[in-house]
C-alpha cells in the first residue's frame, strides 16, 4: 500500500437487475453513493462477482441499463484508483468489455495478492470446496467456449429473457439457505480454506457468493471473510494495512 491513510475495499454480490428494474435501480444508486463515499480513501477496490444478476457480452451488444454503476467504475479508474473484478456465477460470461471500456482487469479464478506484507487469496467462491458436483459440472458447460458461442446465436431479446428466467429460478431454489451459517464443519468455503492452509499460508481468504457476512478465524493466524451482499446486508470489508474489518454501509437519514 502506497499510503497508510489509504484502504483497500472489497465488496460483492450486487445482483443488479433483480428482482425487478425499480428495486435494482435504487440499489444501483446506493452502491454508487457508497463508491463516492470511499473514493478519497481507496487505494484499490475489489468487486468479487455477481455485480449483475445476469451478464452476457454479445460481439456488438451489451445488456441494457446499469449506466450509473458502469460510469462510476469508469470514473474511479480514470482517477487512478485500481478496480479489480472477479466474475461470479451470474456474470461468468464476461469477455473484454470491462478491460477495454473501464480499464478493469477481469479474473476467472481465485488469485493471490500481497498488500503490506499480508497475503490474500481473493475470488468469487463458487465451485470451490467439497460437494455441489451438479453445479461444478454445469459451470464447466457454461464456461465452455462452444456453449458461449451457441448462446450468442440467440437474438439478444431472446437470450437475455431466457437467462433472466433461469437466474430467477436459481434464486428461488436457493431460498433462505444462504442466510444461515452452517458451522465451520459444513461451510464448504471454510473447508476449502483449511485444506489450502495445509499446503500454503494466507493471511486472509476473501470471497463472495455466500450472501452471508462471515468472519472466521482459521489456523495459522489466518482469517476467512465472506463479504455478504448488497440486497439485504449492504456489507463489505476494508483492509487498513494491518487487518481486515467487515462493515455495513448505512446512510444517514
């Protein structure tokens, strides 16, 4: 970190577009106000996936809407604030729009970063750890270039409509499961982190996807932090150069 006064921010799972346009717009405006509030202190900003409830980049078409958040991200990078984006399971069909238009690197797998002598493993979190074999297989199919090409054949109005339908079905199937902490022995991301620690030390594991703010101490003085989401919790994490803090964005009335 270049300055002790600067912080690194981590946030995830905005799911813009859900559950409807009106609610999404209000949430989008709130996220932009948050980004405005932190931009003077931000050394870097990490967005850990599912920014959109669905996203697909056709060769000459991008999804309608989201001009406020996209413009805000461009403003941040234009100011010289690095923004990093990890694709989630709802916006895995990223290509080069973020890189070319917003100057934001896009990552498809967890990645290691070092800040102030601390080692981080950062990612969205889907498909990691034991179990969930059905989703892992589906992810391989969806990430296959042939699958993406076939989907791209559909006219945008048909493809987006179909994708949004399945996105809603996915949320309905999950229900309130994401809102319950299942204990360290059953939380698959915690299991994943503990297994990694047997081979390599990380000071912090930072993930999204889980939709529940979680901060758990792990062996070897390591910590697992899940960022929650911006539908109910409006939660995020901030690294101050020494440690991580899980926080909640609350606007003054």
